[in-house]
C-alpha cells in the first residue's frame, strides 16, 4: 500500500 | 484528498485552460515554447500508462484524460493549425529538448522504486517533468513583450508545483509511512526552476509594470 499511495496523484 | 492537492490540481487545470484560451480563441501561441509542450505530452503519456489498468477514482481518470488530451492537442495546434503555427516563435524556441530525454530515461533506469516497465516509465515522467519547463523559461527570457496570458500560464504552472509540495508535507504528517524521495526531490528541483520567474513576476505585479525577464 505504501508503494502505491503516490499513484493517486497526478 | 487535502486542500493543497486540490488547489494544486486546479491551478494545473487553470494553466492548461489559460493556454488553450490563448491558442484557441486568440489563435496565437506567441511566447509559448513548442519544445516544452512536446515534453509535457511525453510526460503525461509515460506517466498515465495505468489509466486503463488501475482505477483510482473517477476524478483521477478524468483529470488524466484532460491532461493527456490537452497536451497533445496543444502540440497539434502549434504544429498543424495554419493560423496558430504562424504565430510560433520558431527562431527563438531553440532549446535542444530531445537531449533531455535520454538522461532522464537513464536516470529512471538507475534510480527507481521498482524495476518494472510501468514504474520506470512513471519515474522517467517525473524526471522529465522536472526539467520540461526549461525551454519555456529560455524562450521567456528572449521574449521582449511577454503577454499577460503567457505570464499567467507560467505562473499557474509554478503555483501548481508549489502547492504539490505543500500537499506532500501535509500527507507526510497525516499519513503513516508516507515517504517518497524520488517525486519529492524531482518536484523540489522543478519548483526551484520557477523561483527566478516568480521573483520577476511579483516585481512586475508590485510595480504595475509589464513582465520582462533579464536575458
């Protein structure tokens, strides 16, 4: 989850 | 989503709208660097590879489509539209932008969070976005009369980056395990590139004078 959390940004 | 992130996305959206307004309504791209616009199109194309594979939210998908669509149509306008391309400052916009691609790609191959195709392309897009404004800043320095829309366009782009940094600081203190060195450092570099522009932008605003950057 930690790794992916920034992929919600543009 | 926090207020800084939303404000950042909205200023980014506003910057695109200002540029489209200038190009579509006034049919002019004077003072706008095609090189920077091409780099932005590559940035979005390589970053949003997950658009059809990973669903995050309707907001996220819509914004990705907007940034992809707008960046490619802006490039199309400047290259192909018969009136717009006539206003393009080709002789001034000489930055060798292709030379930025390879170093950014090699850096993405070497420094990334995960060595997969999507992740390397995502990292490449971050590195490239950090330096993509350079041709535009060089062109601004050479432009004698920077019109208001061009000045506002670059200001909004810089504001978007600044707000994203505030968003990261906010998330760092509110979300557990929120540490992302690669986007943070490239985002910081990207924002610092606007520092000089911001200085002269506020000076011209304060003194109510036309914006002009020293060569």
